[in-house]
């Protein structure tokens, strides 16, 4: 069975690292920083989508409040 690798970026130095897919953490081979890994790219995409939706809702709310002259 082949080991499946995923690419992650080090939060400290920004280098791209290749680590085993099932790892939850690793250490950067460039700077030694501890790198936490999310188990699923789908989870990451879900988080980004939720952030975008919240941002859109904030804009809508702020627009509504301005129209009501609350802000």
C-alpha cells in the first residue's frame, strides 16, 4: 500500500510541506515549527464557505441598519 501525501503550508515560514494524509500534526523540515493538519480538505472548504456566507450576511445587515438610520 502506497503512502498518500498531502501538501500543507507551514504557518511560520510559509514553506510547502508534504506529509502523510492521516497525520494530525507534523514539524516543519525548514524551520522546525509545529504544524497542525486538518484531516479533510472538505472541512477546510466548508470553513471557507461559511466565512464567506457570514461576511455576506454582515454586509446585508449593515446595509439594512444604514437604511434604517441606526448606524
